[in-house]
């Protein structure tokens, strides 16, 4: 699996996107450090592609497509 430098993605944010990218980084970092959440959460959609391919496309805050894995209940 390829590693992605999310810190670089945040640092290279276009004007007005820095705060949004910092929030995304915080959310992903929190999920990644939680055994419970990392086992139950899935990231998908345009935001994932923007991070993976270092896109500077403006994404609205509602574009954080994180959902639970099918069949799992968050408690």
C-alpha cells in the first residue's frame, strides 16, 4: 500500500482551504489512532482521491465521506 503525506497535502492547501484540510487531518488521525474506530470506519469518495493524488480542487466541508463498514454498529 502506498503511503500518503497528509501533512504535505495540508501544507499545500489553496487559499481558504487550510482550515478544512487541517480538520480532515485531525479526523483521519483520530480514526487511525483508535482501535475501535479504525476497525469500523471507511473513507471513500472525492476527498480520498484528492488526498491520494494531491489535488488542489476545492472541496466543501460536507465532502468528508466517512462511513461505517457495512454490518457494524458504532457504540
